[in-house]
C-alpha cells in the first residue's frame, strides 16, 4: 500500500499489510460501540431514563463512602461536561431518584446518593443488565477481561487528546486549502442540485 494511503504512521500500528489490522480493529470497535449504545438505550428505556441518566444512576450506585460521587466526579468518570451533568442530575433529583447531601469533608461540594425509589429502579435495572452484560463479555477469560478493562481505560483517557489533534489537523489542512468547508467537487455539485 502506498504510504500516502496509510491511516497511521506509528510502526506499532502497522504491519506487513500496512494499516489493515488497524482498520479491522476500528471497524470492530465501531461495531461493538453500536452494540453498547443499543444495549445502553434499552437499559435506559427499561426504567424510563435517558441514556445519560442511566449512566449517572449506575455511576452513583458504584460510589462508596470513601469516594462519594459528586458532580465533578460524575463529569470526570463519564467524560461529559459538568454543566450537562448538573442539568441531568437536577432532573433525577426532581424525579425523586437521587438526592443531594453535603459532602462530609468539603462544604463546597455535594454528594449524590440514590433514594429508595432510585434503588428500586437500580434493582430492576440490574436484573436486565446481568444477562446482557454476560452476553457482551462472556466469551472472555477473567485475565482477558482484566486486560481489556485496563486497555480501554487508557484508550478512553487518550480519546479527548485524539479529538483535539483532529481539530488541529483539520484547521491546518483547511488553512492550506484556503477554505474551512471545502468539499469534494461531486458533493458541491450535488448540494447545488438539491437546492
């Protein structure tokens, strides 16, 4: 494969076939991501939540007294903005599923806990999640599952950096091309015909 067509340059990401293994990995990740999104949407729908509210509830369920869950911790763990998390948390508080209480050691912060109604919802949800999660990950050995968990944590932590690089490269290429919205000629013609 000509170097100009390679989608990566790091030797660790290439093999004798160029970037074929990387492309296959990405196709598999996209396919698995669609399955995860579909499962998350079904979990959320099963208990009348949005997908983000479902994530918030499960994250709060997994917090501990040593590490109480607050807005900042949720935003960090779910990799979403604090403002967005605050909005969704306020809806869950209004629905009576979680409650805010003062943080035990930092008066400026709140900690979030599931209410009795919220725990009931999480119990119903767990019964639905168990067989689905077993089907999603059941073919892995314990060691494979542990390795996958560690690798995905590293990839997720690096994901925002990759998006920042994409934005920078896109802006640089647009500057070189002289247009930030340059489209292939056939798309431009199709867009004009569609008007």
